């Protein structure tokens, strides 16, 4: 099972350095990837930042949000974040040397709770931590 984090979805739906690689990878998936409901908030934040920094116009952001809603309705399996995952994420960020941020630790905790075998992320720190936890990294 593949767990996909927000960075990959942002690259899938907006222009990012790895957009082409992500699109090719996503188009070749045989199974629907998993992600947590945290994606809903984190993706909205990423798009809002792109509008504030003028990387996207409001009109383009509206289109991206529509595409995201379609993807979330059928191209992803969104799962709720359990209290245990929140606790595990909190424990992970206490280990300051691993460099995980709150949102990334939450993605990793949910992936581990689900028993994911692979982590799709464009975040190097999250990828390194996923590998430490024995998840295979999807390389873009």
C-alpha cells in the first residue's frame, strides 16, 4: 500500500519542479493511494500560500481546488487521523535530531498505523524518516 503526502498532491495539481515525474508516476498506479484527512487542511494551506505569494491567481487556485475535490472524492483513499496517530506524531517530533515537522510526523504516523509499505513524498526529511521506519521511498 502506498501512502501519499501533501507535497505530492500539490505537485500533481500545480506546477512544481517534480510535476511531470509525479504525473507520470500517478498515472501508472494500479491501486488507489492512501492519505490522511490532514491532507484536506494542508493542501488548502499550500494553495493559499501560492495565491499570497502570487504563484497562482485566485482564478487558477479555484480551478486547482475543484480538481483537488475530484481527486479526494475518488483518486485517493482518505482516512481519519486517530488519537494514537496524533500521539505517535507528537512522540516523533520530540526527537529533534530527526527534523520532522508536525504535519510530516502526522503523515508518517498514519502511514505506519495503516501498515503502508511505501511513502510517496517530495520532502527529503519525511522520506528519510519513513525509510528509518522501514517504508520504501517512492523516488521522483
